[in-house]
C-alpha cells in the first residue's frame, strides 16, 4: 500500500513542485496539499495521512503551533520543511523537540531546482518517516529541568586533564529528542562525549546551542582541534565528518570534509572507527534511534577492541534501524531503554 503524504506549505511553487516529485514514485501517494494549517487541519483529522510534510514559517498559524496540536491529539509522522534562516532553523529545532521526525532544509532562492535535485533524499526521508513512531510530549518534563538554570561549572574544576575514558554516541531519526533526554540527565562533570547526529548543515550549531542552555555539561558544535574533556560535549557539524585523535594522553576532535559514508556526512561509522583506533577498550559507545545501518560496523570494531557498547531498545526508538543492525552484527554488549542511557554513562564513569 502506498504511503499517503499530505503537504502543508504556503508557497504555491513548493506545492506544485512536490506534487510533481511525489507522483513519480509508486510507493508514495500525494493525498493532498494546503497553503496553511487552518485549511489542512480539518482535512487530516478526517482522513489521516501516513506522513505530513510541513512548512514551518507560514502566516496565520505557523507550522510549529500546528504540529503541537497534532501531537497532542493524535501523533502523525511529520517531516519539517524549513528555510535556512535563523528563525526557520530555530523553529525547526523546536519542531523536532515537539515530535517531528526529520528536517528537510530548503533555500530561499532556487527552491524549485533544489527540490528537484534533492528528490531522492526527500523521498527516502518520507519513507523513513512513514515507518517511524513519533513520540509526542516526550520532552515536556524538560522545560522545568534544574539543569536549564544551573550555572556551568568551570572546566578547570572538573579535573579536565584526568579524562581518559570518553563516550561516543551515534543517532539519526528521532535522535534529537533522544539526545536531549540523555544529556539533560547528566551532571556537569560527566566524561567527555562526542556525538554524530544526522542533521542538515547549518542546523547543528543552533542545536548545540539549544542543548547547552538545557544541560549542565558544556555543549558545542565541534571544531577541528577541540579537546574532548570532562564536562564537554562535541557535536559533529552538519556536512563534515568528526573523528577522535589522541595525543599526550588527551583526546582531540578532527573535523574534516570528505565523501559521505553510508550516505551520511557526518557519519557515525567514521566517528566510531576513529574511536576504536585511538581509545579501544577505554571507551563507551551508544547507538540510538535511527534509520539504516550507519554506525553498526564501527560499533562492531569498537566491541571487538574491548569497548563497552550499548544499543537503544526497540520499544523506545522512533526508528529501530541503526540499533537493530548493530545488534545483528553482534556488536552490542547490552540493549537498554532510552531512560537507562544516562545511568549507564554514570556507571561507566564510576568504574574508573
């Protein structure tokens, strides 16, 4: 049965272009489209689509407000279509926290050509979304988190030079929510963490900034040469690979361009393989919710070199793809629900 997609975008050009693109795929059925949520709301409540492709910046009612209504009533897998502006990026990240499963970034200029050039990626994103299980309200309790107002402890007070057991995390679809739940549960003196979250270029810096305001740890987009020390979380920038290197007993970030790996840049496998080379058994690796198999082979290498490896369980995943593939390879020591990931990091650190 074809995947029913409904499009909500105030641009007639976008709606017409998407209609042309989606009708060319036998696995997808364009159920309809609307220029704003006020028109779309009654339609999708009466005939529920499999996936909603939603613009975020619209007059009348914005996409974020509409998404929150949908997720409160009856969650629908939603892909956000956002322009690469500051406001658009901010609202798109808030939409991910509200339950959207993916972002499609669109430019302000050359939009029709961009959508046509990105057809394959867009179709794959919609098919992935259709297999997802959106988690409505899973971050609602974080609004009042004490970490959001807690002062950041100075790195010098965290015995930064003593870190020798870093944590690496890979995630994709549903990962922005999952990472927020894990990181807001960690104290400020936790081990250094390097993360690859599949996300479009231009969004990762703002995502890191948002997390930094919620968490006790210091969180930033990784830059080449950054030191991975206690109390620090480095997030791979969109469109660049992140690797770890060790020198003088310390771990450093290497941020570089290169071809996509497993169709992704940044790639979880790239981070995990580099961690296996420089850290081996002195490391904890987590693989969280996401579509595909990126990170599975890298985690197998880590596992074979004695690292501690944990996968998120199917029940708490938005998409049980990446963890499932790692488990199938025999790369995983333990399978845990998302709520147990932060305790697992604390337990790993406590073992010294």
